[in-house]
């Protein structure tokens, strides 16, 4: 008999490691994790970890032969900056990997007779505003506005959102008997800030990089202008939103895709918060034209009113609490320890 399990792909990344800890405390269901990298030893004891590639269809087939997957958190992806240098690889991982997993989840849903929940973190990179004036005019962007991404990563995310919607609503729509569809639920995150993992190549990572450099007494040259503004969220709130969306009753959800956010800062305001806790920090601004252009195309803030209205979303961490209670103490301990 297959064993019931929750699958987390990309589990060794920033969101994955935080999600493992949260799920391990909340569920007795077995947790499977999949990543090219190993997990930290303390997390290896809490999960069944498979070191492998999301593109390995033989590996995926073996998983479903051994486990009944109730929920899939599909976090595996090549992030925005790396995707610009290797767009073909990004497409393979971000799109083809997602498509394989969606097909697997649809088949599992049919086999189980009830939908597999497929939780997909998307990104602010799915948006693309044409110029700074438009960014000022549309200061809080809703889910269906300005979906014109200008990065490979953003294109991949937006397309996978549509693939998930297709597999949850229209897959095999011409079949004589419509099978049980999977339950696809997507979050569009702002820039995420973790105290426990080092920034790993996201275009919004200039904020976290300021903090990590300051805690190590290293100078940091920020790759965007002082006035650029995007929304952010502390990692505990990112995990909270994933769990809340997973647990929300299906009848309460009016759409497959939801914005979530916590606070919005300019790069100069982010620097000022860092200086409040690390007065010795040396932070300068040396904009990179190409990366600057990408961040300029992202909204200054996200409208997350649908998530608040339909499933009760509300962040726990304001900007002050994020720095004072979560980011600064834990990042200091990381480098002092």
C-alpha cells in the first residue's frame, strides 16, 4: 500500500528549509523532499530526502509508485538572475519540470478519486510595467494587471500559473468522463527576506544582501538606485501564507492565483533600516543598468486584498518587527556564532 506523503521540491532553498520546519511541527504525514542538494543534518532527520533532479521522470515515477501524494509544494526553480544567463536551462527546470509534476499530480488525483493540492509559489517577476511613470500611476498592482514580464524567470512563472490553472480546470475536458482534477493554488510573492539562508541570486536580493554584508562588517555596493521601490516579506510570513492557502476551503477560493505582501520599501529606506541596527554598515549604490531595468519593471507594491478577503491573509511581520525580532538577531547570531 502506498504511504501518504507531502512532497516539497526545491527543499534545500530559502523557502523550502523554512517550510520543512513548519510542516514537521504541524503534521504527522510523512514529508518527502526533493533537491539537487542535500539538506542540513538537522532537517534530514525530519524528512525523507531524495537527492535528484525534478527533470528525472524515472525518479518521479518511482515516487508515485511508493507514495500517495496528498499535497505538493513545488518550489524548485532557477531564480531570476541565473535564468537570464541560462534561459534554456531555466525553461527546462521552471517549465518542463513544472509540467511533469502537474501531469503527475493530475494522474494521482484521478487515482485517489480526490484532488491533490498543488501549491505553487510564483513571483513579483510575473509583472512587467513599461516605464517608471506607469509604476507610479499603478502603485498597487492586482493579480490580472500588467502581466508582461521581461525576464525568462518571470515568463516561466506566468506560464506555469496558466498551466496549473489548465490542469486544475480544463485537463481532459474533451474526455467522455471528466476525471477529478488537481487543486492548483498559487501565491505571487514579493521579495522574500530570510535570516537563516544566504541570498542565492534573486534580483530582489539587494535587500537581504545589505543585511548579510553589514552583519559581517563587509562593504556592500547595492546594484539598484536609492529610489527604486518594491514590496518585501519576511520568510516566516511567506511560510504562513503557504500554509494558510493550503488549508483554505476550496469553496472560499474565487481564483487560482493570489498576491501576498507585507511592506514596501525603497532601497534607501531599506539601507536606513539596516543602519539603524548596524550603524557601521558601509552601503553604497552602484546601479547595474540591466538588473536595475528589471526591478524598475516590478510594481512598487502588490494589492493582496483578494487573499485578505477570501482566506484571511494578514502578515505577522511589519517592517519594524521583521528587522528587530527576526532578521537582525538571527543574522547576528549566524555570523557571531
